[in-house]
């Protein structure tokens, strides 16, 4: 069952920003909200406001100044904080390396599957001290209803977006070797990032409708322009341009055309 969560029109949309997306421009009546959770502090204070007349709660996954490495993010606190403020739908923004040929720098994609290669991260809300184990269905890790809303908003914005791709979540913070990318490709991965898990599974545990927009900022190691190495100096310009497109999609996602 791809989606179990019912959309609540009055509930705010949660947006989780990744690398290059530490704030949400054009957010009106923005106010900061410090949140405490049973799982510790989230990456930063939440920012609540309105976009296109709709409620938004924004969280910068790596912190306000991008100081938190992927494996150090308190994913449980982030998801808990959003849900505690009434969020029921979450759009996460990833920056990724493209493995598949059509996922070159600047491409936008909405993944439909995920493979988890991370380790040592706190990956569940449920343990002995909090009621024991809870199993979740993760056959379809992303909420299909919300994915369809993203597609509709992208079309309204005139933005081309890839509608199916498998995301590989690696541990980081280092980038992958060319041989590791070869392995990911053999496993069926189309793109690679470091923050998709356990964020997606925690959202499922919290009964949130969760989808992602992946921004391809470079070819993965050993691919295309990264055949001899990934040029980190080129990432900034690609990221800034692509994030402006993401902003346009989000504006329409929460506006009348996204309903």
C-alpha cells in the first residue's frame, strides 16, 4: 500500500532542506520555533510561515549553518519535531550524485524506491523503553499521493522532473569510490545520497506522508564528468540554480495549483 496517510488541508506542509537549501525564500510571516523532543534536539529551530497562502514548517537538516554531517543528524528528533507541530505531509529535498545516464547535473527527480547502506544510525522510534518493536510496511517507501502532487506542481512550473528513480543512501560524509558506485548500479540504484535514511522510514513510523525531490548536483564517482574525480568546486553553481527551480515547484505545490 503506497500511501496510508490522509492529507489534512489545514495542516502545515513540512519541508526538510538539505545541502544548499538551508532556508526557504519568500516565506511570509516567518517565525522561529524552538522544539524539544523525547529524542533530543532537532537539527535547528523550526521556521513556520506561509507560502502562497499556505502554512509551511521548514527544517534545515544539516543545521542553520550546515554544520551537521549526515551520520550525525538527529533524524528522530527532526521527524518528531515536525509531527509535534501538526505536520502530516513532508517534502524532503536531497542533493545527490547521478548514476543513471539521464540523471546529470541539474536534473530533478522524485525517487520512488530506496536502498539503505547506512549503519549505526538511530533508525526507529520504538525500542524496549518505548513500547517495544513496531514493524512497518516499507514496500513503497515514498507516499504516492504526495509524489503525484509534486509532479503536478512541477508541470505547472514548467519544470522537467524524473518520475521514477531508486535512491541509494550511503553513510558519508565521504563521497563514494568508483567501485562502490559500480556496486550501487548493479544493485539497481539510480542516484546516491547520504540523508534519505532513516529519515524516510522514521516518517513512515510517524504516519507521515513523505516524498522527496532529489537535486542532482554531480555525476557520481567514475561517471561522466566525474570519471577521474568529483569536482567539489563546481557543485555550488549547479546547486544554486537547481534550488531556485525547487522553490518554484514548492510554491505551486502548496498553492492552488498544487491542491
